């Protein structure tokens, strides 16, 4: 387009507008995540709106959840570690306690691991709506569009409308979790918001305190022109290291950095990280240096208990909540389970036997060789 003979280009709007998304069952206007300022008052207002007695507006609190996952690398790492422990296991489908191949089409699908991770994330979000299609394709409906009380998917995330679609009674749509649960991110996102605010203050402090301040001192009566010239000289030569000033003018350089102030920020951020670690993994000593081996072992057992709980949670969902969906893919008549790692099993048994030995229970050489399939030791003949 030309204006007064000059070529003028229209400026592109960098804000991504809402986009209409259509699945087999639903249509909704997906809106990008809003970055909510790291102000605890924003969190409080969002949580109150989400838990309204008559009308619930959850969009902002879920945006805060997503901000925590997007900006806090420590939190993201903790969650990925917890997800990997379950999704990294080997699954199998057994019928009459014998492995079956009827679930191979599901197990070999790349979306199966993604499904396990999305199901585990329900613990953090509180709920998740899954729409399954043919060939084991599925869509996780954006949580901001899910109305668990009306059992509908909102076309617009901020309000109800006549275009909302009910998922009640749809066999290929499964709601995992419930509308009264706001998940572990209710606490984790608050810690992440405190941390984001603290890191902002820390960065600002470092920028200001790390700047060298120059104090100009005048001895005797220095004329105003000489003063102005001295100030210009100081400003113009900042960072160059050399100043040529008239007699009677001294310059002192000072820095406001403080190790105690930096330590204050560091301890505060570490406190927030530790609390997030405790919420996600139940402990800190398997991720940070501990004070003793015995304490670390106790913390590791707590972590293993959480991992075991995640495994049982996933198996329950696959065997019960998703049983009808799995049957539509030809997977029925049996149950899902984990393939037991023989090396891990043997290590656990050895550890148990050593503890029994400490209690005075002694195994014979023959018993140990039979149990661990070691075989006989050949005697050297002289």
C-alpha cells in the first residue's frame, strides 16, 4: 500500500488470536496462555474466582499453573522425573496371568507413553478430559474449556454459551479426576510465583548493587563552571578508567554489593525449591546433598512409596476407568500390569536377606545358591 508515494507495510499483530479447534465431538476457541504478573494478590483473586460458590471462573488460575510449568525449570524437572518413573516402565497385558499380544497395537503406539504422562499430570492439574478416536488417537481437551459440573466443553473459556457441548454419556470421552480437585499445582504454583517475584527482585538488586557509584568531593571553593565540567568529564569517561580533573576535586568509587544480601536471596529461593521438591517427591535428599546416608535412605524410601502409588494409580485407570475405551481397540478380557525388572527384584531380595542376616537369620550355602541360581563352585584338584 502506498501513501503519498511511499510504500507502507501494515504492522503484523504479534498477539496470537484465539483459534477455533474442532475435534470429533467438540469445538472450542483455544486462547494462548496469559502471563500473569508474579503478584500473590493475583493468585489469591484467581483462586477465589475458581472456587466461586455459584459461578466458577477457572481460566486465570490455570494460566498461573501453566506459568509455573513454563518458567520454573526446577519444578518442571521435578515433575518430569516423577512422570518418567512410571512412563519409563514396561507395560504388558495379561490374560489368565499369561502375557497377551492383543494390546500390542496400543503398546507400540507413540501416543501410549504420552497418555501415561497426561494421566499422571491429572494429579497436578486436578482433572483431565480425554477424547479418544480411532487408531488410538486421543485429544486432551484444554482444561480451561472443561466444565466438570455441567459436564460440558465450553466453546469460550471465560463463559458458558449455547454452543457448549455436553460430554455426558459419550463412551469415547473420559473425565479423569473431579471438579473439586485443583491438584498439586494449587500449592506448587504459589511457590513458583513467590520464586518468580524473588528472582525478579534479586536480578534488580544485582543490577543496581553491581553498578559503581562515584562520589565527587570538592575541597575549598570550586567555581560552578569547574564543577559542571568535572561532572561531564566523569560521565563521559565512565568505564574508561582515566580521569583528568582540576585541583580541588576528588572522586571516590563505591559498590553496594553485599554478600549477606545475596545470601538472603539465595536462601529464600532454596527454601522455595526445597518445598516444591518435598511436595513432588516427598523429600529433598535424593536430589540435594544430604547430611547422612541413613537420612538419605529414609528419604529414598519415601520417594519410592510415591512412585509406587503413581504406578498403582495408572494401572487402576487403565484397568477400570479406561476399560471401555480399551475394549473399543480390541483390548479386553485381561488386565494391565508392569513387567517386573528381574535385576531390581534380585537386588531387593539380596538387600532383604542381608537385613535378615543382621537379625541372626542364617541361610546355608546351598539355599543361597538355589535361590539366586548361582550353581556349584568347582573345586581345584591338586
